[in-house]
């Protein structure tokens, strides 16, 4: 399987993110989605890790399925909250044995009204990067928050935190966003501070108004009023909402790629549509058209 550092050096990447399933029904749906989306030959697929504990176990199994059965490069997510050094060491060793070449090193989601760092031997993603670097030759990615992390004390402190973290990483993946200008501004702010680590933007096809409002508030992502109005105008018509999502996400990806993004990372929410249509729409922009 490939290193994401090499993939980014070869050209623009197309990747898909999946959530580790919570139950058997979710696992079956995820399997179907993975099979459909693997047909598109994505550059890599990533699988989330439940910092709270509920979906920690399945991440390794899903990663193994993608690598071994589907033959697609993976990027498992790994969060450090509530983990000991020994536990992280064990998880990294298992991924090495599997042949995984990439990892996304994260702090992990914690409840907004709780303490920043509940328990565990690590308090920051950057410490996880250093720990993994000493133990495995992985391409290591980190999270970037172009609109600022909700817990940041100030924009300046947030930018400094990103500078420090991105310097140690091989690449970064952003929180989902709806405005390309926030991505551009963030990349410029990093470059102005001497950081040129590739930053791959995350794009979430917007279908569900309530879910998006909740996730946007949690992540400090602007949920544009005109997008909200477009989705609300669709009412209960799921097909119409999917059409809006496909259209909005395709245009956003095109803008991001035109702005110089080294690839796009689609948050699939474990559905094959609209991710599949978006990927097809982007074939030319990504230079993936076959002759
Ligand atoms: P860190 O880099 O450790 O920092 C978090 C933020 O805290 C910083 O951005 C900064 O604003 C602030 N901060 C910390 N230290 C300082 C400091 N010294 N000075 C100033 N500010 C500071 N969560 C999961 O639980 N599982 C997943 O699989 C998962 N996948 C994700 C994938 C992507 C692409 C992204 C963007 C996020 C993902 N998350 C996931 C969510 C992520 O864990 C949360 O956003 C978390 O709150 C922050 O993680 P981090 O790795 O950016 O943390």
C-alpha cells in the first residue's frame, strides 16, 4: 500500500472518510459503501476512531478489510485522549504488522462542557506525532481547523498551535468547511509563517440540516445561511437534498482544487451517494480521466 506523502507528490488525491460502525447494521451498510466506493480507485480511505471508546475496536478491522480485501490504501485515525503510551504503542505495532503506511494523529473529540484533556498520557496531537514517529515509518497526518478550533483561546494562539503541529507532520487534513476562502486564508497564514506542509481540505456533502447545524456549531464551521435555506426548501424530498449536496460539494471541491489544494477528502458519513457522483464530477479536475 502507498504512503500518502508519495501520493501527494504524484498528483492530486481523492480520498474518502468513513466512520467506524457502532453496530451490526452499521457494519453491513459500511461494507456495501466501501465496496461501491473502492470501485472508483480512490487514492486512500480513512476510518475514524471513537475517542470516547465506543467505536475504537472496529477501526482496525475496517482498515484491515479495506487494505487486504479491497486493496485500497488506508489512513486510520488515532486519537490520544484517554490512552496510555503502552496502548498507543500496541495499536501502532498492529498497524505496522498489517502493512499500513499512514496514520492521522489526533487529540480526539471531547464533550465541550468537559475538561480539555480527560485522562491519558498525551494531551496534544503533536505529542502523538512525535511518539509515533519514533516507532513507525508512517506518513503522519494531523487535523487542521481553518476556521479556528472551538477551544482556541484566540486566533493568534490557534495559528501558532497549527504552525507547531504542521511542522512536525507530513500532511494535514482539514475539518469540513463550506467556503473555499477559509481554506485559502489558512494555507496563506501557514505559508506566511514558513509552513508549507500539504493541507488537504475536507468536504462534507450537505444533506441533513439538523445534523449539519449541530456538527458545524461543535466544530466552529460556518454553515452558510443560503445553503441552509436551499436545503430547507427541499423539505422531506431526500432526492432533492442529495442533489443540492452533490451540487454544492462538487462546486466547493472545484474551487478548492482551483485554489491549489493538493487533493480533496470527502466525508462520506458511510453513504456511497452523493460521494460517488461527486467523485465522477471531479474526474477532470483531479486529472483522473482514463483514455
Ligand atoms: P490538538 O492539535 O491537540 O489541539 C486541539 C486544539 O486545541 C488546537 O487546534 C488549539 O486550538 C487548541 N490548543 C491545544 N493546545 C494549544 C496550545 N498549546 N496553544 C493554543 N491552542 C492550543 N475526533 C475523534 O474523536 N475521532 C476521529 O477519528 C477524528 N477524526 C478527525 C479527522 C479530521 C480531519 C479532523 C479535522 C478532526 C477529527 N476529529 C476526530 C476531531 C478532533 O479530534 C477534534 O477536533 C479535537 O478537538 C482536536 O483534535 P486535534 O488533533 O486538532 O487536537
